[in-house]
């Protein structure tokens, strides 16, 4: 039964394609401090009492968060 072997190959190819597609969506986004260009695991900004933000990496007061990729 040659037809049964072809179906197994097609099923295997479909499974491999689906696995490849599912792994593409699992990439973690990298968060980066735009002031220093360094990759950070957590946001490096802290909110001050004045309402402004303070970047702990650049040691600089800023108007809004400098992290991208969140």
C-alpha cells in the first residue's frame, strides 16, 4: 500500500510546518533603555514625586519612560 506511506509523509510535513510556525511566536521581546542602548530585563525607570521619570541606568531625569519593547 504505497498510498498509506504518502499520507504519513504528508502528515509529517504538516506537523513540522506547524511546529516551526508555533516556535516563531514564542520569541521574547527584548526591552531596551533608549538612553543607554542597554538591554534590560525590567524597566529601568522610576516615577518621581514630581510626576517625572528617572532612568536608573542613565542617572537622568526624563519626561516619559525611556524603555522600548515592553
